[in-house]
């Protein structure tokens, strides 16, 4: 995606928000809508069925971390 670990850390810690352009890139990468990423759309999902177990678990953990940090606030 062309971003540094520090940039992602800043997103995760709510220090900064991704730009609109980056939000679109993230949505495209994960094949979801930007509304889904923003918590405005609940019907999309990320299909991880073809990933190796370790990668799928990592994705699940990222989603749970996101939910606990951003959605439950």
C-alpha cells in the first residue's frame, strides 16, 4: 500500500485518519466499500476462506482490534 508502519500505527492509535484516497485504496484491497470500513454498512464481509490458517487468523485479529478500538468507543 505504500505506507509505513508508523503511519498505520498512527491510524490505529487514532492520532491521524487515513486520507480519502488511502481509504479507497484500503477498501479496494480488502474488496469492501468505504462505508463498510467507516462502520456505516454492515452487510459486506471479507472472504478469507482461501488464505492459510495463520494469515486468516491474523486478519481476524486485525478486525477485532479495529472493532474494539474504533467501533466500541
